[in-house]
């Protein structure tokens, strides 16, 4: 990924993709003092960009630092990077991190850096393939107690658990893993939130120790607009047997149906298909007003 054409926005200027480097003694590399975002552009416009960039700033505050740009400046930088790369459908990755002046757990005065990379990511909405649903394993690792880590931050350190879980699932032939939280309740997947369908209603875990995803909130809005009841509550893994449908959602995952979680089976039913289509419509520039309503 570090050898490509194009440019990356790096501390306020564009640098060639291959030159966007940090020193090996960067605090963030040693102590996970970094926060990031995953955004997606459709038809040249970044969906819910302001919410993502505000979350980036908020995540930095949860790690004890101020991203040295306003949300308006980060918005403009994301748009400029997208335009510079000349992409319509793309992934946008801002990341802010503590620099390399001091090495040690404490590094109060290290410079906070910000970089933004954009790469091409066409929206491959191939209904035939995705409508089969993906297979998910149960993860062995759990989301931590919010008293153990700032679980509302989209912080790099919290992704160690996700990579461990995702790698273990992939080794067993699964596409992803469903993680429980520290209490043993259903939490989320390694890069997406989870929803279930039962008796015509949506059930999804209360996001009290993991990301309340921007896609998750969008899907809740779309479901309510269709008159579908949405129940946010504690969900125990034993309940998986009682759900008829399941899907995951996130900026990258969009709305993706799930056919299996370990020994549990789900159908790709009408509510899942409807929300998949509604989301695909909502992200396109002319439709965002509907999603926001
Ligand atoms: N949970 C995790 C662990 C994630 O990485 C993501 C993707 N950012 C999500 C949930 C979904 O968040 P969003 O819809 O804001 O992309």
C-alpha cells in the first residue's frame, strides 16, 4: 500500500504517496496514540463527511489530544484530497497521531500530525453475490469494559482486538468475527455493527462499549422511515437461535447480509434486502437529504 501513484495530504500539504512516511520512533507506533476515520465517497461526494470528521476530533480528545485543525478544515482537506486523486467512488482515511519528539509513555508535548489518504473503492453493489450473505465466526476476544479503554474513540489501539479476531476467523474460512463485550453480550463485528430481525422488528445491541457507527445510525433512520420498529437492547449470544435475519453495517461493509454466525443460520429476508437497497440509494449524492430526514 505504500507504493502507489498519487498524493497524500500530510500536515497541510500534498506529498507524493510514496514519501508520506513517519519516523520509526513515532509515539503512535509504540503506544497506539492515534485515531482515524473511514469515510466513503460516492459519486464524488463523501457521505456524512462532517459526522466522520467530528468523530475524528472527538476521538482525539478521548485520547487526550487536540487534532490541530477545525472540522471545517478537515472537511476541506478531505475534499481536496479526493479531488486531487480524481476519484468518484473512493475510501477516505484521515489519521491523527502523536509524533516522535519524546519517546516514552508520556509525550505530552509531541506534535499531533494529521494525514489523509484516498484510494479508489468502487461501490460494488453486486446484489447476486452479496445477497447470499457472508459467514461469520464467534470471536474469542471481547470488546473491553469502557472503564478499561475509551471505547467510544475510533482509536488504533482498540483495533488490536479486531485484527486478532478477524485473522482467527479468516484462518477458519469465515469472512468476519462477531465479538461479545466484556459482560458476554453481543457487541459488534471487527469493523461493522450488527443487526438482527425477528417478527418484523430490528434488534441491535445498545452501543455502550463500542462504536455507535454512522452507518448504524443511518440504517436506524432508514428503518424507522419505513415504519420498521428498532429495538436497541442487550442481546445475549444464546438469542442468536431466535433471530430470522442478520446483517452487518459500516462505512466499508455498507449493509451486508449474514447467512451464518458459527452454528446459527439466517435467511436473507425482505427487511435486510430493503435496507440494503435503501442504504445504497441514500449514499448517492442526490439522495442524502432523504437519509438525513
Ligand atoms: N465498529 C467498528 C469496530 C468499526 O471499525 C466500524 C467502522 N468504522 C464500525 C463499527 C461502523 O462504523 P461506521 O458506520 O461509522 O463506519
